[in-house]
C-alpha cells in the first residue's frame, strides 16, 4: 500500500513563491509508484490542498488531515520545503512532533538555531569554524555609522539574521548606505546582521545522512554576475554555478569533511546545504547553514546529486524511508 506524503510549502515570509517552486521540484523528484503525493500550501492560517479536480481542500490543523471524495485522508510523512517561518524555524517541526508525523528535515532545536544566522554562526565558531566578524541588532536597537566602520569595516553586508533568498540584503560600500540598509533589513526580520565582507570564492556543499549511509555531495562554485549572490543571481540566471567547483582536491576534501562535521554538530537531519567563502590561503569561512534548501530542478542540491552520479528519486526515498522507521 502506498504511503501518503505531504509536500508542505508556502509560509509567511518573502520566500513564499520560492517555496512553491521548491514544492513543484520535490513533487517531480519523489517516486510516485511508491508514494501518493499532495502539495499542502500554507499561508498564515490558510492551509489547503489543490485537488486534481481544481477544488481546494482545507487541512484540519487538529490532526493534519483533509477530506477528499467524502473520505478523510491522513499523512504518513511530511516533506517540509518552506523557506522561512513556520517551516524552517522549528515551529512546524514541533507541530508534527506532537502529531507523531515524521518529516524530512531536522528537529525543533536545530531548525530554530540554523534559522538564526547570527546564533548559528556564533555557536559553530565555538567548534573552531571560521566566520566573519559581525554585529547583531534587534528591533529597537541601533548602531552608529562610526561603530559599523570601526568594528566591521567597509564594504560590509547588512542583512536580516532570519530568512533567506537574499531578501533585505545590501552590500554596503559607503557610510551613507549604512542606515538605509539597516532599515531595509528590518523590514524582513526583527534581527539584523552587520557582517564583514570577505573577498574570495563562494562555494556551497550539500549533505544528508541516514542510519546506513553518509552522503556529502560534490561542491558547487558560485560566480555571480552581480555585486553579490542576490535574488536575481539566484533565481534569474545571473550567475554561473559550476559543479564540481574549480578548487583543489585537497580543499574539496576539507570542505566536505567540514560539512559532514557541521551536520553532526547541529544534529541535522534530511538534506542540508552549507555555504562558504574560501579566502586567501584556502581559508574556509562559513556563511550560513540551510536546513530546508531550495529544491527546484535547477537548485544547488539537484545539481550536486546529478554531479555525484546519483538519482534524485533515490535520494528522496532515502530521506523518507529513514524517517518512516522511527514513526511511533
């Protein structure tokens, strides 16, 4: 009998549309001979499924079920692909834990930690991971232009400490740009990160682990055509994404081992993607950890799966079946 899978997408941030695209990608990747798939779209308290006949089925939040043709449908597994709250910050994970529904990604603590870029990077720093110098501002706090220049320097990046897809991010080059950049970032989140610029090669590496295997994918090198890897570079083709990256075998090995170690330190689950900047002297600097990475056909993870000579359908089955064994 086929298991029923919810591909959960949407969310309550600017990454809503990106999440919908990831859901379509995941829908195309999962083996439909083994699983019955439904895409669950969430926005605020509107949780629904678009049924094949064009009608909308409302999801009952009491048990995460819905009705189709007069019958109640429940889910055996949830593949979370919300980029932002409530699917990337631990809230949805806690909900599924209480319902005893297994899901694709890490649990509440790891999700909440990795969603906060400042907290995650500072935590990993204690394990010897190199990170950029940074300042954190919370809502109601401010920092002078002089302090930014003295403590962080220019150029620098000012961005939301929560969220992704480069929404609210500014590469600041002049003193006059600092406060407008902070204001812009605060429109996306209640915490803002002021982070030192690091000049180097941007790379990203995916990883997943099951009870039987540990898989670290080939590394992707990111060459943006813009000032930095912004939204247009990510989603409008204004960058070159080279897999495997044009780096030495020795550096590749170091990055892959670091990615695997970060996975374990965080207690991650499912697929993660870790972004880095390699600076002079082949120094590996962490940018951020993504626990629900983009999964469109052209996203980094599918690219890396192909480069590894693997079938994305098999990877999806690995993720689902590994968690299904733990179902209570």
